[in-house]
C-alpha cells in the first residue's frame, strides 16, 4: 500500500516535482574547500546559493543546485574526491530529525528500510535499491531527476555516507565485500581515501554506484538499537511534521530502474510488483500529475547520461541496460530526446574531457 501525506492531487503533484535536499547534505563543504585553498563564495553565487542560506542544516534547497555546486567545486579545486572527503565528515546525526528513527532500528535491513521511508526528508531525488544475487546484496544508489545532471561528486558522497551508516550499525570493523563506481579510477595519489572510507578494494567503470554486501549482513543486529527511543522519535516526527512518504510516482520510478535491465520495465510488471491492477496504477499516477511513459522516459534519460559518461561502456551495453531490444531503437530514442546519437554524445563528452585536461 502506498500512503500519501497530502490529499489533493495538486499538492501531490507539487511535491513530486520538487527536487530538494537538506542543507545538511553539504556538511563539511566549507572547511574542505578552505583546506583546498579555494574560495567557495563565487561558486555558491554561480549556483544561486549563499553562506547565509546554508546556515540552517534543516533548510531545503534545490537538489540540482547542490549537484552543480559540488561538480563545479571539484573542477575549480582540482579535487576529484571532493564528495568522498565530505562523506568522511558525516555522522548519523547529520540525517536530521529522522536520525533517531533510522539509527535505532533492530537490524541493518530495517535501518536501510527506514532510510528509504524518510528519503524525502533527506534527499527527495536519491533512490536506494536492493538487488539480491545468491548470498550477496547490491545496495545501489541512483538519482531520480526530471532531466539528467552530472552527479559524480554527489554519487560518491551518497555512497560514502551509506558505507558510514552501515559501519555505525555493524561496527567500525565491518566492510562491504566490494564498492563499485560508475566513473573512472582517480589518480593513484587520490586512492587512499577510498581505502579509508570503504575498507575494501574499489572497482571503477562499473555499470552502477553501489556497495556489495553479504546478504546475512541485513539480518545482523544493530548493537546500538533502542526500540523505545525509535518509537518515541517516530511519534515526535509524526506529531510535528507532515509525513513525507514516497508518492506512487516515486515508487514507480524505483521499480522502473530495477526492471529496466531485464526488459521488464512495463506498466504490467510494475503494477504487479506493487500489488495493483494496471488501471488502478494509471489512476494513481494521474492523481500524481504524471503517467507511466513519462516516468519511463525520465529514468532512461538519467541512466543513459550516466552510462554513456563511462568511456568503457559500449552503446550496445547501454541499450541493453535501458531495456531496448536493439541498438537501432535506442539510437532513435536518444536522437529524438537529446538531439544527437549515443555515439555523437559520447564523442562530445570525450572532447570536453580532453579540453579540460
């Protein structure tokens, strides 16, 4: 069952369209930029932000502005590990008023479920997915945006925060089986932070950003859990704040991302996975001010930009990951959507990287 925090279609539509993140997502930004010898003020102004606006960690700001700020800041400072450096500064308390509910769940699996439940209060664009392969679980993170946006630094930051959250639950000695990044490897001089933060060998040029953990980790007890405190915190949140659970559109977006690589991202499969009929799901999406085709196209736009930005990804592989039966169908869609073929898009990105270098 999907719950709504506001009853009118207009209110739900406005909430769905908002791409917001708490200012606390930028915790550590200022001291790290100072340590890198870069003045952040011009970069803030460039992205419509200011030090005064960022003074309150609970303030909601444009997620897109935050993404662009981190990308520009990494370029201006010459620090490709900016997002990871910020992740090192994080604590569970930075999750804000929801931190007690999240941190005091009885198992890691329940902690991650609570994180997903309250994602709209933390970062409305971040989607956390669980994918099981035998005895292993992939904890995959993606950003759901209305139009594609470079998110390397934000993706690194989110993955680092996720690893720190898991370690806070299972103990500092815990480590994932592996950590995967969709971008290329950094220079050797920047590798130590990967080992400090994740305690395992990182893999680069992967198809996704995520942690690979043992499936048994999800059932391991949270040694710091306090059920009474978690219940009290939830009651407090519900009494002073309007619940911010995911809309039907957000549930569908997550399902689409899961089903795309297998070619099953159809409204029939998604409706069945949510326990709904196709007609009921269509009505719920209309109430949210959108439709299945729009959400499918949105997911493909975001993931296409992410995959094609990886110079080692073949266009054939990207077409398959986006659920296209042929490279021709993918090329036609990409040309209509972005005004150029996938190979032209990759070539333009390669030229841009060469200019920067």
